[in-house]
């Protein structure tokens, strides 16, 4: 926070001093009692020119000091406002750090994110058109998911196929850094698995303050680890880990043990908990953000995946893909209830910013469902394509963007009436999607080794 300045200027100018001179007898008029004349009354001495000049100079000095203080305060206030809105920030291409303006503690030298406000301005997202800006194709990526930090970074998780996280600048679309998933076991006090360990980055979630990213690892690779698989049951594979990545230097700085084959994760809006779904453990890990410890494990059933959290951070919704139901976890006492009969294969969840509606992709049906979480009922459904996998919601809550895996398409759904208002072809096997609010852009990734970036105009 900037220094708080207070200019307290008080000028105190005292009245002119009255100098009373004693009565003096005139040598010409006599001074004795017998002179018959009275002496003149004391006269007020007029200030000398030197006194006037001194007072004038003092007043000029006070005025100058006051003006300087006012100018300094105005400059500081203007600078603070410019930093707060990201004005004049050219982003990573300039090499000048602006991460602090985005709420993050800093960034690597020359690797600067491009923070921008996330509040929605302009026409509703449902009235804007999608236009392909660029396709990023590289033999070095095989992304399972893409996630925007909304402060200038987009993370792509490349699973065990590339053992990496690729970080992009949301404005320039340039690669900022490739983060290897290999860690030194001793650095994180992991014993019994050799000197170095590899992960398999699958999903990502950012803290609301923009300081950290959490990345789940589908499986771990090293001595003694049993690799995970999608067709599984509890106890058949090793527990895995979640990495914490500092956005200050884009380095892994913490490792947290969770369950078997962790997939989706979410940070609560109040930044109290990190929630991780463990696909093969059939469970949800609740992690205290401040201690990085698992404080509760909630058993859910086969194949929990997507997570959405209510705006007040009191309730978590989990899509249990091996069922037709959505689990409801009270984050105050960790009690469990259900929204039953939503549809076949619920996979990904989104919640409108006001918490009024919950949206779910139904992978086995090809539909997206609109759900009233209070009444625990399905309000509407719409068909988007074969195997709708991931989706994201625009910040204004007016549009959903859905990738359809087997159709190789992306659908834009208007949330007010659940109508598909746009559908665009994508590269083969689209699997992950994210909405970058500052640039009003949709990023989607394809298993075949590409990322497509669409602008809303």
C-alpha cells in the first residue's frame, strides 16, 4: 500500500508589537515640574522597513513549502491511481515489472504479467462475436487444460506427455516460461522415492490475490510410485501431489500430498481452502491454504471431478462423473448432501457470479445443464456437441463457452435462455478452456498439441 500523506499546514502570524517608549522631556521645552507644560503621550513606533521585509520573506517561505507539499501529494495520488488501473502498462514486452499492481508480489526479471481490471465493461458477452486470433502449435505441448490468472498469465498443463507447465502472456500470446514438473525430493522432504520425482500436470487454480497457482498432478513418477489410470478404484495406485507455483518467480515452492489421481482443484473466494478432487480415491481433499495441510477428506463416490464454490465460500459443488449426481459440501461443518438426477456423466461445473445458477457439462449426454442450487433442480438443458468436457463462464455471466471433445467444436451458450448462439470448429480433441477477462479472450487447448485463442469483438 502506498504511504498515506497528510499535509497539515498552519500559519500563525502574530500581530505587530506595540513598543511603548517612556516619556522624554524635550530639552527645548523643559522637563521640570515647574515648566508648566505636560509631556507628550507615548507614540506607537512604526515598523521599520527591515521588519516588513523579514515578515514578507517568512510568508513567502511558508507559501512555497505549502505548494511543494500539495504538489507531492497530488503526484503520489496520481501515481497510485495509475498503478491501480494498470494504465500505461505495456506488459511483458517492456520488461518492466507490474505484478505488484495486479496484487502479486512480483515477477521474474523480464517475465512480467500484464495486469488489467477484470470488471466487465461494454456490451454483454452474449452480443459479441468470436474471432480466431492465433493458433499456438508446438511439439513441446500436449495440454490437458488452460487456465487464466486474469492478471496476465495463462497456464497450460501438459500432463505426463511433456512433464511441464507452459506459461503464456495473455496479451502478447508469447511463451513466458516452461516449468518442468521434476522436483528434488529432498527439497520438499519426500522420502522413499529416489532423488528426483516427476509429476503429470493436469489442472490449475489461482489464488484470488494473484500470488500463487496450484497445479494437480495426475500421477507421480519415481521410485516406488504406482502410476494412476482413469479406470481405477481406491487403493490401486499411489497418492499424488499438488504443486504450488509462486507467481513472483514462476517456481514450484511447495508440494502438498493429496489422494490418488487428483484432477480438478479450486480455491475458495475467501482464500481459506484449496479443494482437490481425487479421481481414484473417490474423495475431496480440503486443504488449509495457510498451513498447506489437508484438514478434511470427504468421501464422494466414483470419479469426482469438477468443482464450483458459492460466492460466499460456504458451499462447494462437486461433479461426480461416475454418477448422475452433484455433491454439495458444507464448508463450515463438511456435511454432505446431493443434487440428484442432474444427468449422465457430470464433468465440469461453473457458477454465475451471483451464485443464482450452477452449470454442468454432461459428458455422456452431450448436454449442458442449468441448475437452481437452492431448489436442487435442473432448470434447463441444451445440446452442445458430442462429449462436452470443460467450460468457462464470461465474467458478466451472460455466456458459457464449452468445448465438445468428439465434435471438435466450441459452443457459446447464452445463459438467459440456454440457447447455442455460436459454434466454431477447433483443432482435433478440444479438452480445456478458459476465459481471460482483461482481454475478453477465450483460450482452448487440444490434446493433439495446440492452443487456440479467440477474441470477443
